[in-house]
């Protein structure tokens, strides 16, 4: 299968690992900014195959995980109201709010439905003109274009019983916030390839120059990640800090012009809270004022809901790369996928879920000569 099996070749993985081992001369910390990359890293044991001097730090790359608690509570409030059909992707239904989740709202009689596209929610609105239909629009730059298109279609077709609960976030401001943190120890970034396939790489050179960090756009298969690590390490060892596109089969430097135009028409940049991290200036999108009638926060008057994170959940530290999931006291005990304290244990892209699923409870590192080099990278 093109672009799948080719990027899981164990012999090519060994060559890349050999080159990485031969290049590294000092400790470096690299952060992947994508939950999909995190799961690939943990699933294939990539972090354990790298030289001991290299550490992969898991960043805030899971869109479900960074959706703030107050936004979850707003969703719960809206979904529980009579006459509302609340539509969402399935991975949001288990995310805990304050005392309950969307599954529990549905069990109590709320009309909560799983859809596979925001346009599915728009069709629900067309089929149920007597109900208010709300779609929970979360995510990074990757999900913003279809959500924007859905609002565009609702406006064009005059579908007034549809609205969007928006919790979109942007990656570049998050990278800047991480680098400005006094606790930051990131030396280079593996940027999310799917985000860059939409937005391009135009915002990254300024970040690389300002903070003197290499940024390598990286895919999601084992060889993609190893190639991203190889490029980042080569730059670090040479004292360079450039943006490199290691995912050229999917990413153009300019991104997707049509998608960017749709986003610019429907959304406007705003400050956005990130779960466990706090407000990052200019890090999100909200509906532009001319589309305010489709804004569920405005329509249902839930803008004043505020919350505080549970003290026992340390997902904020995990999302900032300050803590590995298994280092949290609640991991695997009071916090499990069935009874999660935070979204990082629920989401299919959450770091805690990856560690739990693949039984990463600490343990020893593999070496470049270990037979797991062949057994692990190919999945």
C-alpha cells in the first residue's frame, strides 16, 4: 500500500536509527506537537530506540485534550436543554466535565448524537426543523476548514436552527507559549504534518529564528518520525535553527489556499484557553461577527460559565511536556480510560491513553542493537 508499508520498513528504520546514533554527541530534547505522532512513537517504541541523550517530549498536540473544562461544561449545559440535538465526534462524549460527560447527559434523556462530519450535523438540522442542532467544533487547523464550510453552507442555505460551539486552537502560538515558559527545556520541534498541509509553514520561520529552535514538519508513520528526528538532530548538532519540510508528499510550503480562504472568511483570531495550560493570546478562532447567529455560545447564552481543573489531575503538566503520563500518581489507578480524570486519558490521541494502551509504565530503554528495532517500528 503506497505511503504506508513503505514508511514502516524495519531495515530503513535501522539505517535511520544508526545515523541518529552516530550524529548525537550531547543531550537534546525534542517535542512532537501532535497526538497522532505521540501514539505512533509509543506504539512503535521509537522513544526507547533512540540514543539515551535524546528525549522525546509529548506536547499539547491532542485537540480533545486541550479543549478547556469550561468549554466541556458549556457543551454539557447546551446538550441537556430540551429541544436541542447536540452533535459531536465520538471522542468527545467521554471527556469529563464538572461531574458528568456527554454520555451521562444522553443517558439522562439528552439528544446527543455521534456524527462523522459537521456536514452530517447540518443534515440533522435540515431533517429536524423544530429542533436546535448544535455541532461541537473543536480541533486544530486541520478541522477548521470543514467546520467553516458547514457554517458557510448553513448561511447560504438559510438553515437557522444550526449553530456551532467553537473551540478551535492554533499551533504556532502554542509553540511560542511553550518556548516563553520559564520551565521550557525544548531544543527542537517536530511539527504536525496535517496542520501544515492546511496552513503551510509560513508562521514557523519567525519562531525558529526568535527562539533558535529547529522545526521539522513531520508525518505520522515510524519512518516519518525517525526522519524528522534525524533532521532535527542534525540541525542541533550543527548549531542551526531552520524550518524543514520532512513531509513533502503531503505538505506544500504555502498550504491549501482554498482551505485558508474559507477559514479567513468564517473565523477570526481570538485568545483561547487550553485545558491545563491557561489562556494563550491569539491561539484560537471564533466565528466572525457577521456569522454570530451561528455561534452556540451566543445563541444559548453560556458565555459566563467558568470552572477550575480538579487538583488530582496533572494533565496540564503532561500537555506542557513537564510530566510523562506514568509519572502521575493517578495514572492507571484512580485515572483509567473507563474512569478518566482528564481528557488525556480519554482521547484516541491523548498521551495518557497511549501510555495506558501500550502498557508504557516506565521500564528500560531499548538499544540500537536490540531485536526490538525490527519488531517494534513496523507495528
